[in-house]
C-alpha cells in the first residue's frame, strides 16, 4: 500500500498507521470505529405541550410540568421541567438520552397556593380523556392537557 500524500507533501496520519500495522488489521479497526460510534449516546428530541386549566376552564399559571426518564427498573429520574404561563400553556422540548427506555411527564404543585386549592386532576392525551399518565412519544410530540379539580 503506497501512502497517499496530502497537499503539503506529508503522509496523512491514518495512512501512516495503516501502513505500519498492515492491511490484515484494517477490518478490526473498522469494527472498533463502528462500535465506538454506535456506543455514543444519541439523544432524541421529544416535545410535550398542552394546557392546564381549572374545572371552570380558566387557565392556571405557575404549575410545574416535569419530564422524567425511565431506565430499566429505575424510574422517575428528572430530565427537565417548565412552568405554565398566564394562559395555562406549557411546552417542554427535551433531548432524551438513549439510556432511557421511555419518558413521561408529571404535573407538580411547587407553590403552596396551588397545593391548598387543588387535590387532583383529569388528564387528556391528544384531546382524549385518559386515566393513564403520562408516557410521551419518544422523538415526537405529545399533547397532555390537565384539568385541576378543586378541594
């Protein structure tokens, strides 16, 4: 194998390495390079959005919407969070690492006034009422609306 010259007359380092170890080892190098690329953690862009309202349909601001990742039997590991705005709307866009097999969102009351006013909520996934909460579509968009129920 004749080393290829790079423009300024020097031999490219990879060609020098291949020349030293010989072509017999090149399949091993290729496999190692592929494996190193495959094992790198690749993220998946996941979006969750929706609205939080009270039972009368009025928007509720300052409600925390958090995303958790689930890794094997370990679950609920926090990834990111966002607060609802004055219109009760939220959007959470997260690169979910591949180490999580799935992710979910959770509604939290971080402020005492919300905790004192509401005890539970109804869940709507993509505009359909559901009792299941709240697995998101990995690498896609999922809409979760919440209706808070007063104490």
